[in-house]
């Protein structure tokens, strides 16, 4: 998928040249678990920034990648839900995220850029603490290309659809469920998340794959569909 990432970086830089200077170019990148969306998004952002640095016409313009994981509900918030145990068991499902907060963030990115445009902040996710770190990422006015990567960037149900429809580009990394299951089982075993193949399969079937099926069944129409290519490391 590296070559695809390079080509799409050129596409974004070309499209930015046709975008009014008062606007950002917003790109959502979604895919089911194990589709490779995170790695792909990092590559697109890196290649885009290399091209922008070479293009004098774009000045100090930069691309920035934002991960949706920052909008996970904190553990304290999960504790307040009607069924905290279920919330922890299914953490990563769309209802364990701060959907309204994410929508508000995308709206803020859509506001016209002016000399007085303030810095916008976004949360990140601290995997060691297993909680979001609020206001950890700064989006400056010179970040005119913002890529947002996550399971639910293209979700078609409220309130998520409101944010999805504000995006200029909606990219979907396509992967069959059966292939995703194979990749997830291997990943869980290799990373030590699971004790063995049976445990890895249980983990995939209990959370990852239900979320993937939900995304497939409730997705806005992508502007571009990108076939997922297997990562040899898995």
C-alpha cells in the first residue's frame, strides 16, 4: 500500500492547490480492524508533508494526522454508564466514544481560516494509562490538510454522520471480514495480547469483528475505496 500512499499524497497536494486559502482539506480514513488504516494514514501524512516542503508555492503549509482514539470515553466516564462491565468489555465500540465531542471538533476544523484563527486542540490516547490525554494535539492554521484516522470517521448514524459529511474526502480501506479475522488472530498472538490462538480468536470475535461488521453496515459512501494489502509482519 506504500505506492498507493505516495500517489494519494500527490493527489492531496494537487487538490489543496485548488482549495481556497481560507479552507482546510479534511480527509477521513476508515477501515475495519486489521485493515491497515493506521499504518496507511501515517504513510500518507508523511509523504504529503515531504511534497509540501518541496513545493515553495505552499509556504509553511503542513499536513497533520489525527487519531480518533483520543475520543474514547475515559474510564471514569465508562464507570458512569448504565452497564460499566459491558462498556469495558466492548470498549472500542462506537458508543464508548465521545461522538458529540468529535463532531464538534470537525466543525471547528471547517471554520474559515483568517489571520485571527486560533489554534485548535485535539485529544490523543495514552495506551499506558488507557485513557485520553485532552488537548494534547495542536492544529495550527498552517495545518491546511488534516487527516483523521479511525473506525468511525465514515459512520452514517447520528451524530457521526454530521462529521462525515463535513469531510472533503472519505477514504475506506477495504478488507473482507474473514481476512481481518486471520490477521487479528495472528496479531494478538504475536503481540502477546492473547495467550494463544483460541484466546486470540475469542478476542477478535467478541469485539474487533462486531465493530468491523457494524462499520460495514453503517457507512457513508466513500469518495475512494482502497484495497487493503497484507502486511508481511502479521
